[in-house]
């Protein structure tokens, strides 16, 4: 098992997440924007949304699975989906060959990633993103909305952009070939739909953005990250 980074040591079964967690290897400082808001959130898991896929298995959420890993009850590699407990910066490793991380799912919903997050202040991108940057945004509590441009017309793209634009801790981009009209992913969870006007899209955003049960880095910033799209 690769060692987990020391930022997990503040996790307890009932959270009081009032402080920011930072990635020390990031080239830019990841600061808390409003720690008091996290402390006021309920520590209870959200009511399930029909159709949402969870990749935490029997553990149910990020808080529980990381507590189990820390307690030695399970290793990340023993999990059905190890990526929910893997958060290394691949480009900070000695001898990194420059290759972007590869993911089990497309689009990914967690895992080792690049050290710079994708700016996610209600950010709407008109081209695909480097996945390793977007995964880092999800680590900060963001929801990433992707759409297949072959399956969603421009009117619906514009409507989705209105849902995302101005909504902090969210981002949106095309994802050619994803095979479903719209996919929403946050750390360890995913909702996919063939209906770009599906009302569950907005419900997912409301429930999973900065949800403390699934938020590896409470209130880490979405500002000041990468703004470029994939080459």
C-alpha cells in the first residue's frame, strides 16, 4: 500500500471541519475560503438520490473509508475501487515521466492526480480538460459536469452552463465519447443521464458540492488553478 498523506490525521467519525486542508506539494497555496461554513454543515450522510452510483462499497462515504484505512482495518488496494482512497500528486513523485494519470472510469471520479487543480468557480470550459487537473478539483469538493457533444445540442449545453456558471465549486466541460449525454462526478460518486434537462442534475449539484461526507479537502480553494484545456 502506498502511504497515505498526513492530511488525514484530523478525520474522526463525527467531523467538525472548520479548517482548510492543504496539499503541500501544490505549486500554489490552497487556502480555506470560509472554514466556518464547513463546520456548520451536518455531519450526516445525505439522503440518497436515486440513480447515483457510489464507489465506496460497504463503507458508504469518504469519511468512513479513510477512517477504516487509518485504523488498519483495510488497505486502499483491498477496496473494490481503490481510487477513493488514493490522492497522491503523480507529478510530485521522483522520476515522474511526464505522463498524465490514467483512470479506471471515464470520466474519473477520484484517484491520484496532478498537483494543480482545475479552476472550478462555476467554470464553464468549451474544450476537454486534462483529467488529472479536474480530479484534483473534485478532491477540493467540486462537482465536475461533463457532456458528450455528440449527444447534447447547443441549446441544452447553454442551459447546463447556466446551472454551473456562478456556482462555486463546480466546473463543466465537453467529454467526447463518454457515451452518455451528461455525467456528474464528485469524489467517489457519479450520476449519469441521457436527459440533459434531468432535474436530478441540479439536485446532485446541491447535495454533493462541498458535501463533507465526501470531501477529502474541506474548503480547499477552487480559485487560482489551471484554466487551460487539454492540448
